[in-house]
């Protein structure tokens, strides 16, 4: 609450100050002349073999289609209101296996008699199940109100955001201050954001049953009449995830403060520095990520002939029951520090470069380097090849499939927290209509932006990303 009160008080003071200055009658150009609308569309597709839902191995096929509409409205000469609404719809083989168990049904009959039979449940981490968790829709709304002083050397903004998906809700707010010096050649800004999020925990099917029925779970609910097998393919009733207990925490709060400094060094060269301080607290693990311990016996549901090939994609009929879910500390600190260098070569070519160093208290350190070279073909068309390299060390809490032990306090087999290298390369193109001659629904088209990126990670994850952007002016 102290942080919130400080933000509100600071914004109130700056608002009063700017209003006092704005009472002086001076000629000024509006910060934004017209209402602008951006329409952003993206398609993402990935494949991999380290599903966190299946304990660090299995199919990671995912597709996601996202769209955003961003409307920026000038309220007067000094103030601009921006509304960003987004929708993202995905299908995921990995998350479908929160409940991986399916049954094959068949219908047969003669002389008008129909009989329906159903095989025992089965599943595999190497293909998607038909469960409800295989797809979801994510909704988000963000609002920003910004005010500029008469001389345009001082800007403040206030932000609100909200988002929701099947098992997660987020609410955020924040603000920022920007000051320009030295004939606008120097810029300093500070921003702060707070996100108050809440999980609606979903557990893997077998652990949900254990939480619901306790020690008698094998005789109730989903497990009624279901055959379990041990590692040798023998029928067993010994499965008991005794390490598992339902989560007591469901909130996740995030706090961040960002600082940046930008300087125009010469007519051709610009530099900016930034660093962020971030803290997260609450439930920082994902409730449906399975964990398998090396020191506990293995139990399966499905077709026992596939047990010996469980970790191979040739396993098309058996799924291993979890020992626990991912457990991580309830606090995390993050510190990214970065620099941007932009150089204007000539009327045709610019160079945009970026480097970031990252560290946190979970043992991860990372380096990111990015370069983009826009080439202006003519007044309308610009193309820009790009390349990004990333490398990180593993979190102290990470271990691959079945390499954790039940004596540990924290554990994850999510490869996003592993040590890996990645590279991303692509090409973009921008079409600019200087005079907005093309009209649609009373709006002039200002530009069209297209990007394609190919993402490759050293753990086998591969992805393709295609984005389109359209900017209209009313």
C-alpha cells in the first residue's frame, strides 16, 4: 500500500504542476493531431520434445493466433488516451496432457442391434489428448493516459491493465515520468508497475483425484475400475503420490521499477541505457507441471507394451503417473541491464543494435544480443533483416525428466529454466503511405508492417512467428 500511495501522490503532484504551467497561454503544437488505430495480427507455431506438463519430456506442439487493436485518441493538445485490447487463442499438445487419458470407443451390431464398447483409458506424452485443456483463449485490455507539458519537455503517464484466461487473472496499474533536456537531445525516464495476479490452480488428473479422495482415491472417481501397472508391466495398486499436497497459495504479485537514459550523441548516433528492478512473490510455479522423482517407483495407465519405450516417440499408448507438481520459491528478484545503439549510416541504411544482461536469485544469468539493419528502398518501402542471439545458465532448481529426488524442497523440469542457447533470425518489410491516400472506413492507411522470424533453441524447440501490423489515421 505504501508503494501505491507514493505513486498516486507523485502523479497528483505532477498533474497539478503541469496544469499550473499549462495555464500560461502559449502557442504549441498538439502532441498528436489525429486519432490513430493499430491493428496487429500474429501467428506462432512451435514444436519440441520437452513438455513441462509431462515432466520435461513429450510433445510441445503449440499454435497461437493473436490479435491486438490499439487506439490512440488525442483528448486535447496535451493529453492522449491509448486503449489496447487483445485476444489470443491457442491449442497445445503439452497442456492438453493435464488430463492425458482417453478411451477408444467402437460401435458394432447386426440385425438392427447396436453395441458400444470402450477400451480402458490410455495416454501418451507424445501426442495431444482430447481434454478441455488442449485449447484456451486469453483476453487483455490496457489503458494509458499521458500528459505533456507546454514545452514538451516533461511527460507523465498513468496505466491500467487487466487480463484473463481459463486458470489465471491479472490486474495491473502503474505510471511513469519522462524529462527531456539539452534541446531534447537527452531523455531520462522512470516507470513503475504493479501486477496483482491470481491462479485458479488446475492439477494433473491423477493428483487432482488424490487431493479429492485421499488414500481411497484408487477406488473412486476417475480411477474406478482402471488398471495400473508398475515398471515391469505387472498390475499394481501401490501408487500413492505421498509428496503431493494441494497448494495453499494462489496469488502472484509482481512489482517493477524501470530506469532509462537516452542520448543523441551525434546527428548519426544515438545511445540509450536502461535497467529494471523486478520482484515477484506468491505462487511462482505452474500447478499442472508434473515432476517425476528418481527415488520413487513408477506407475502407468494405458497399454503396458509401451512401458519400456516410454521416453521415445514410439510410445503411443501409456502415460506415467506423477509423483508431485513443480515446486519453486515464493519470491524472485530479477535484474536486467541493457544498452541500445542506433547508427544512421546514410539515407538508405540504419543499424539498430541491442544488448541485455540478466540475472536473478534463482541462479539464472543470461545474455541477449540483437541487430537489425533497415534498408530504405524508396519513400514507400523499407526492408530490415534481423538476428538475435540468446544464452542462459540453468536455474538451481532445474533438472531434466526423472532426475529430481523426493528429498529436495524445490524442483522443476521446465526447460524454460534450463541452460540453453537460442537464435532467432528473420526479415521484415514496411510500406509507408506518406499521404494516407488509401482509405478504409473513413481512415487513412499510414503504414503496413510485416515480419517473419525463425526461432531455434539448443534443446530442440523450434518455432515460426509471422506478424502483420496496420496503422490507420482518422
